[in-house]
């Protein structure tokens, strides 16, 4: 991992909700977690979690995959 990528990952994980979501996702590998369930487990509104997941995805730490009407991370 180059320095720029590492700094981006550290910046994304430096917020408590994003770190909590990332930790939860790591424990659920390889099956993943639907976004709505992840929001419930983390205890934040879905639109708030969507923003956090976008930041984690832009840092290359997570990716979402559409399954019917859900996005599984």
C-alpha cells in the first residue's frame, strides 16, 4: 500500500462510526451485511451510514454489491 492510499484509509477510519462499521464488516466476511441491517447494528440512520460507507468505499476499504433491492457491503 502506498503512502497516499494509507493516509486515505487512516483518514476514513479516524471517525468512530466508520471504524465501528468497518470492524463489523470485517467480522462478517465473506458474506457481508446489507446496508439497512448495518445501519441498525451500528445504531445510525440509513442516510447517515450511507455517507460513511461512501467515504470507506472511496478509501478502498469496502465495496457494495447490489442484491435485488439491497446493497450488501
